[in-house]
């Protein structure tokens, strides 16, 4: 019996920036989420300070907001039109979907590559 070759999976840490439709007013808003190809994407409530700055610099409005569903306050993407938050529950919808802008990170959360999807160009 041949030995199985060990396969190393490399994570690609990334802050994804996407234009989405606000659930409340349907206006465009900028959302940010972290992905690494190994786990479910996570929203701003899980961001480090550097990741938060990257998202804000890319146009995402992030504020500490109270979630009626969770009954807690946490940092979330905010619609500039109506002020509604995009809550943590919905980030699983982004699994394996690249953002419109992808900021790939090194181990210290520095941007090492920025990719803009061709649909935007």
C-alpha cells in the first residue's frame, strides 16, 4: 500500500470589499468581510485594528451597532443611506465568493496584493 502524500493547505487571508444591496432600503452599500479559504467568512466584528482600517480606507462604513437579533453591540457595516447594519449572521453567504476588491494580507495584516475583479474594470 502506497503512502498518502500529505497535502498542505495554504490559507489566503483576505479582506474582501463588496458592493451589496442594503436589506432595508435596497440602496448600494459597501460591505467588508475576512476570508482565508479555510473557514466561513467573518464580518467586521472579528476584524483586527489593521483589518478594520483596510476596510474603512476602501470605503466601508463600520460602526459599533446594536443588533436586536443578537441583543449585543458589535462593529458592523452600515448603509450610508438608511443607517441599517449588515449583521454577522449573513457572512456565510460569502463563502468562496471573492469580493469586488480583494486585499490579500500577510501574517501581520499588511496588504501584500490588491486585486480588483474584472467585472469592475
